[in-house]
C-alpha cells in the first residue's frame, strides 16, 4: 500500500516562519509538526544525515535568544519542558535538496 503525502497549507507554513539572526527560519518543533513527526525524531534524523546538508542549514539558538523567544510566546505550551534551546532551520534546511530525504524511522 502506498501512502499519499498531504500538502501543508501555505498559511500554516507562513505562521511557522520567524526572523532570527537576520534570516527567516522555522524552529525545530514547528518543522517537525509540518513533517508530522516528533521533534526528537526530526533532530535524530538530522544528526544521522548531517553530511547531506550544507553547513548553514540550521543553527541552535543561544540561551539568550531562547529566553527572548519564550517571552514573546508566553502562552505557547511547546516551550514547557525543553531543557535546551531549539534549533532553527534556515531556508536551505527546510527545503531538502532534490533527491535527498531523511529516514525518520528508527
């Protein structure tokens, strides 16, 4: 049986984009939600496939950036139990290069 990928509404993607370090990024939790996987699963897949991406495809927020970001999203539950600052995926990190995919199982 083949699975059919559902398209993500463009507005949902737009809402996930924020400005950090003078570039547009999507945070790891938001990107994982767009892919339909848990954040930890996305990050594990990225770490296993790091050689497939350019070095500037993502960066981890500093503790100060994370604190400022949390203060802007006071009611957001996704920040609750995080023990580390999230990763921000740049445009290059969000758009997987053609022919490249990551295995989220595992």
